[in-house]
């Protein structure tokens, strides 16, 4: 499976009004950092963006995502005593460098008639992160605000779309507390990857695939991604090492209020109108990687500056790992022939999250 996903905006037909701007939505995975978990989600978002294109100016949005560092056996030498996995800071630095490198419009992107003009930077870049990918997104925005003029002067980071973000005190979440208990067992933190490799080495790939599909309930596509990762040379070690680094690093909020200020209006707003939020956040209602009381305190701090940050908390039951089980059952009441009938419907959670993101894109485009 490819360690990258690149979904370019569809070209406009000749004679149509060309795009006014060209932007990149750069997606950053959670842990495990495998972009192929998100194929359905990113395909949904690509389809929504293309379907909403009215051919009248606007912005062409390309979508790009890649594995986090160390999750592809081909992108590094085998891990060992002198060549270890990437910690959270290493992931932030590596992804920041890749964002800067990818912030140039590829030659095959753009509307018909615009190709061949030579490479130029995207007009702006949106960082979209899931789980710890949201933390990485915010930290990249923070570092770019401080040092971007020297490190990547061509890179215009405009917005952050944060999905099920783990921004503070991850160790205080329900799952974080369970991880903390495991790491307190003698020798567990240092040897967890060896124990996992020993156990997984005894189980054939086909059995792992069957368990992930039929016991854990993953879709066929995400089950294959999971099974390949579990049987990879270094992927599990990378995930465990990064998880431990998350527990130690994601604690108190470390960013200045300046980071959360709204973006410049970019000429879209009239005099006296509110500026566009820089960050858009979507939280799960009961996310096992987020402590609800700390989430609510974080939201309250952000809402003191009205309009600077757009925050939504799911009113349904979309899970933290929304991308691995595409369909979940829910009861949907509707009126038919004067009676209320309860019908079991299949709800595509990747589609639901993509719809939220698409609404944010419409907002920054002035569509709402």
C-alpha cells in the first residue's frame, strides 16, 4: 500500500472561469500513523469538494496525506540500539519539513489552461490532523509562527482542522490511564515492543486479518491496513514508542494565546466584520482518549475570545477511530403516513466527519 494519498482538485473545463486560488489540505494521521486508514474519509471529502465546485472563481483544494515517520518499513533503516523510532518531537519536525516541501503546487494540478506555468507555492495551506495528528498540526503552526520566516518563508499556514484532538493531558483520559497502568509494570515500558513482536510473530497473517475483520469489526480495507501494520518489521515498535512519547509530552497546554487568534481577513470581510477563525475543532462526545472535564476547560478558554476558534462537540456517537469502522447502526425516526416509524439505518462515520470538514471549507470560502 502506498504511504501517501494525493487527491488533486478536478480541472475545470476550458472556457470556465479559472480558480482564483490554489490551496492544500495537508492531512496528518493519528497513531498508528497509517494514512490508508483514512482512504474512505479523504475520498468522501474529495467528492464533496468536487461536487460543490460551481465553476465560478473560488479556490482549488488539493488533498495530501502521508504516513507518520517510521510506520513504513521502506522509509528507514531497521530500528535497533543506535537507530530508534521517532518520538513526538521528531514527528513534528519531520512532518513540518514535509509540509514545507509539499507546499508547492504540483505540475499536474490546477484548472485546464493553468498548467505549465511553472511551480509556485500554494496560496495557503490547511493542516488537518486526527488525534495526535491534531497536536502535531497545532505545534507546527506554533513553530511556523515563531520561525517560519527563516525556515519556510514560502509556506502560508492559514487554518487548522482538528479532528478528535488530543491537545492536553492525554494521560488523564480513560485510555491514557490504562496505558499508564501498563507502563508501571516492571520492564513493560522498555520491552513492550519486544513482547508485542513475540506474540504477533506466532500468529499467521491470515489469522491476524480474520481477527481484525471479524472480532474487531474493521472494514475489509482498514483490516488489511491493520494486519499489514501488525505484521510489519518496525510499525508496532514505532506506534508503542510514539505512544509513550505522547504520554510524556501532551500535558499542560503550552501555546500562547497569540496562536489562537483569528486569521487576517484576506480581503473577504468588510470593515468591522469578524476575522476568520484559525482553528476549527471537532470533539467526540465521549472520546476515550480525551478527559471530558479537561476538554471542557480547554473549550472554555478558547471561547473567551469569541470568534477566534470554531469548536464543535459531537452530539451523536461518532467514535474516536471513526475511520476504521465505516458503518455504525443508529435509530433514525421519521414520519410516514402520519406514523412515527423507527428504521435501522447505516451511517457512514467517515462521511459524517468529512461533511463537518467540508462545512469548514465552505465557511472559510465565505459560503456560509
